[in-house]
């Protein structure tokens, strides 16, 4: 879209932008209701599974004396990883003045908020006595990495929510003043959350200053959230976890998973709400290039993770590597490595595969591979403790998730999708005022048009 010059062009362009970017709020059909219904059904099944687990104990799961983290913690690490995309897109790229990333920033924050919120829920689901959760805050020890994890996750969620909300305030005022065809309670929400915004220059400067402070703050917090999670593993002597590279290794892998999730959400919004002029081929092309970069960094750490212990081949490390390379987890391992890292790098070097549909398909494969990668980080290592496994039942030796674990594991995935869906139905998926400013529309026009003259 060309830069807008005259006042009349600015008003018409702003009306069109407003109409297009509120389509996600106004668009209602049977598919939307059916989608929410399906998500709600899966969520209810997950709650039912958790209630049974709470009543009967963790014995309903496949976790035993040796494998005591299993699929829950693998799922937790995956969600923490996906949440880190908010730090990358909404903060780092903004601070570096990468303009093409601005329309994507709200999508990234939606994904980040949903992922980090559910990461905390997963920890509760993994607890045998979730009723004692408050003791973590009341009696937590600073020497425990678990307390650090709880602290950084809570802080990251708060900052991510603020980074989502602050640039939303001018848009909320636009919705309050212009939007029609929505329920009164929804308009009331817009009115309350807009905080009396009137669009003067001083308010925009305040928002810009506050956003910059948050963008800077979220950098160390974002790095900490996955670094601390990696320390939960690396602070042990177990083969597969006893390494000093887990911090940057986890962070680089998080960028891969998060970028894949954002690309998929972008594509859904582009098709569902007819936003091809906003999530353009150029944006997908740039996200594809970003995916190549983060995959290359992640590939380096993957080579480092296996080459160094493979070169030394200590007894415990040798057992672990053989299990991954050619043993029980070989299929999952090679899918994660080849399908989740190597092939995306090769394919995305070609422009054809950076087109929206092809990139989305690749991103879906990368996201699935990222989940499997977290699973094989957790489970195979626990199956090979230093202590000998003897005189125990067979189900202590090899772990397999039970149906209870599976439905409880599906629960956060479904609820995260539901959160993203609800946010898209309540708020514009692209920042209206920021996009309008990018197109050369002066901020003074944002508070000019009354509700009756827009749609």
C-alpha cells in the first residue's frame, strides 16, 4: 500500500483499514461456533482426566520411580519454548527497527500469552498434590531452580500481557468510538479498557515510552525463562542433561518452535479474515528467512549436543546416544532432527517454499517435530539412571503415557488455541493505529471520525 498524502485519502484509507482489521471481531458463522464447541469438548475431557488423576493420584499415569517427569514436563518445556516468540518479535525486532515485523507483533504476543499461561497450568497438572501449590510461594527456597522457574514465568506472563495491552489501548478507543454490530457488554469492555483514551500526542508519547521500557525489560526476562528451565535439567549429572550448552540450546530451539507457531496463526488469519493485504507474501517470505536463521543456530547446538559426548563416548552417554540414534526413540529422534531442522533449512533457502501455504506446511511439521524434540529430551534420559534398575516391574523400565496423560496433555494445547481464538474475536489481530501510521496516516485522524460515519 502506498503512503497516504491528502486528508481525504487519509480518512478513506483509515476507514478501510479499520473495516478490514475488525473483520475478525465482526465475522460470525457456524464454523466459528463449531470450532469453539470442539475446543470446549476437548478441554472438558482434559479437565475430567485431571479430576480423575487428582482423585486417584499419579498412579493413573505411566510415571513411576525412574521416569517421574515424562510427557507433562516435555509439554511444559514445549510451551515455554513457543512463548519466547513474543520476546523475539515484539521486543527484539521492534528495538532493531525492523518494520516488516510490526504487523506480526500482535500475533506473536497472542501466541506468547497463550503459551506461557498454559505452561504454568501444566506444572500444576504434573503435581501429585496441586493443593499445596501455594507452598512454593510461601516457603520456596531461593536455592531451588524451581522457584526461579516460577518467578520468571510469572514475570514473563505479566510483561507479555502488558506488551499486548499497551499498544492495544488506542485500538480499543477506535473500537469504542467506531465499531457497531457487537453486544453491549463487549462495547463496555472496550470503553473500560481504553482508559479514556483521546488520542493526543502526549498519550502516544506515554505509550511509546512505556512500550520501550517493557521491550527492554522483556529481553533479560525472556532469556531467563528458558535458560532457567534448561538449568532444571543441566544441574543434574544425568547423561543427556549434564551439559553447559542447555541455556542457549533451549533458547535457540524456542525461537524455532515459536516462529513456526506464529507463521501458522498468520496463515489462518490471512485466510479466515481475508487479510492478504496485511499478512502479505513479503511477510511470509521474511518469516521464512527468519526460520532459516534460527534453525541454523539451533542446528549448531544440536550438533554440539551430540558430537561432543559421542566423541568421548562415556558409558552412560553411549547408552543414551545409542537409544536415540538407533534404539527405541530413533524414529522420533530422526524426525525431530531431519524434519524439524535440516529439511526446513534446505527447503526454505528456495523462495518457492517461503510462499504462504508451503511455509505454513513446513511450519506445521517443524512445530510437531519441536514437540517430539522436547519429549526425547525428557524421557530417554530418565529411562537410563546411574542406579541399576533391578527387581522392579516391567512398566518401571520403559515409559509409555496412559490415556489419562494423553487427554491431560491435549488440554493445554486446546486451551492455548482457544485463548488465541478468543483474543482474535475480541481484538484486532493487527495493531490498527500502528499500521495506519506505517501507511502515512497522521495520528490526529484516529480520533476524528464518529461511530456513525464509518461502516
